[in-house]
C-alpha cells in the first residue's frame, strides 16, 4: 500500500470500477470501430470475438478439417489466438488480413453454429476478461460479437445492440473492400450479408438477438461520432 492508508486505498478502488461493456450486432454495422474507440477512450481492453471465430474458420479451411465433434473440439483447443497492437495471430501465422475475406466470413458464420466450438469460445472469452481484470492493467473490457450480452457476459455493466439497414451495411462493406482494391459486386455483397444475418439470427445456440436489458442503437442514419457520443452518454450514467 506504500504511503496510502487502507481507508484511502479502499476509497480509490471503490471508485475505479472495472467496467465490462458488451456490444452485439450483425456484420457491417461498425461494431469493431466503435468498440475499439470506446476501449481506447475508457482505457479498457478491446476484444473482437468475431475475429476469434474467423481464426478458427481460417484454420479449419487450412487443415481441411472434418465436421464431427471431435475434430471441431481439437480445432478449438489447438488454435491459439493472440490479439495485440492491431495484429491478430493464429498459432504462428499473422492472419489480420487473411481472416477478412468473404470466404472466411461465410465459413466463420457456419462454424459458429456448433456447440463444441461455442463452448470453447465462451470459456476463452470469459478467461480473457478475468485475466485482464486480475492484471489490473486495464480499467475494463469492451467485448463485441453476437452473444456477448446474452450468453458470454450476461452480467456486463452495460450492453449495446447496434443495428443498421442491410443495404447500408452492405454499402459500407462494399466500400471497404473496394478501398482495399478488391473487385466485388454490390449485389453479391448484399446477398452474402443477408445470408450470414439469417444464419447468425436463426441458429439454435446463442443466436444474434438483443439481450433484454440491451440499449438499442440504430446507426443507419447516424455518423460514427454521433453513435460514439450516444454510447458514451449511456456509459457516463452508470460509471
Ligand atoms: O463479427 P464478425 O463479422 O467478424 O463475425 C464473424 C462470424 O463469427 C459471424 O458471422 C458469426 C460468428 N460470431 C459468433 O457467432 N459469435 C460472436 N460472438 C462473434 C462472431
């Protein structure tokens, strides 16, 4: 405790609450950008859980894995995922760009419906939060995905469900891919997005639905900064 009295220390600790923020929503809604901006602003750890499913899907494809429970369990347990300084590593490969292809997007949605995979991901994601809470090096954690508020962290301090019209989300995705120099067609992007939405929303385990206590944010007609401010206002109320 150094020069701090136990009383002062307790007072400071009580004030600096470890804040857990859950952000769910469909693809292309801007969750990743919003979550990482929020984490930066609040000094929290940012966890992109979609990237974790994408790593599994990428490795599944590389290994040409069968679809049975044992093979999927091995895949889940033997895939080491590391996210640090804007880079994502899957075992010993840097996959930050590789996991963003349309093919991996579709495969990650497919692979995420299996309960063995979801159970392993749930454990890994909860461990991440506990590790960072115990390390004391962050003031909280911002996790984004599909089932964070409903399944992974039902006791999160605040939950957001971010949504936008499919056409608008497809346009954002189309622009991103075009910027990267990829030859893509808008209609194909929109169709893939609708298919992935349907799979994510209708699967039997951990479907994409807002938690009962989630704050709904429709970003269709909002600029990024507006969305961020709205979320920060809600967060301020519970701090
Ligand atoms: O957020 P994303 O588009 O990178 O996610 C890719 C896929 O991973 C998504 O279509 C469904 C799955 N996913 C999931 O099932 N649960 C999560 N918490 C995050 C992603």
